[in-house]
C-alpha cells in the first residue's frame, strides 16, 4: 500500500523538498544495491566519467561537497576498487582521481540505472514540465 501525502499539508517547501529527496534517494538506492554502491558513490563516479583526473578539491567544488564528506567517500571507493588516486602531473603534492577498470566496465549499466531513476521520478510529467522542474531545482541550488 502506497502512503499518500494528505491534501491539507502546510505550505512548507522544506518539508516537500525533503519528502521528494527521500523518495528519490530510496528508489535509486535500491537500484544501486546490486552493484554495492551508494548514491553518493555513484555521483562521484559519474562526475569522474564526465571529468577524469580531478583533484579532491576540484571534485568538492564541482559537486558542492565539503572536504570531510568527500574524503570519507573517496577512501571507501578506493578500498572498494572503484577509483584510483595517481600523482597529479602539474603538482606532485596533489593526487588526481580516476575511475578504475571495474568502474569503467560498469559505466553504461550505471548510467542506465541513473537514467531509469530520473525517468521514474519524472513519470507523468510533460516534456515542458520536466525542463521547468530541472531548471527550478538548479535555480534553487544556485541561489545565494
């Protein structure tokens, strides 16, 4: 049985955004479980497939993540064989991060899982609503 939000929920955007996040996060988590990945780890892999060789600092800025969160996730991904750290070519004090063969072998499958999750969330939306929804979310994120 699916629980529905009551019609008389107070006009609280924070609550509504939290519920949308919970629903999307839980659904995608189920899809990633067979791969042994968390949502955050998947996000890091996709960011590296987009831009291989970022430093941890660059990745934190790219994904808008704090150092503590990112450091912990990166350590677990290295141990799990998902990513590799190599000395940075421009500055040997830094490390660049790359996806491993294990990750690259599953790249298409994992991207497809994310696409399925996106489609599930946007099911029933018109093309225009999908574009508007995405734009509104980005606007909220970018707001100072």
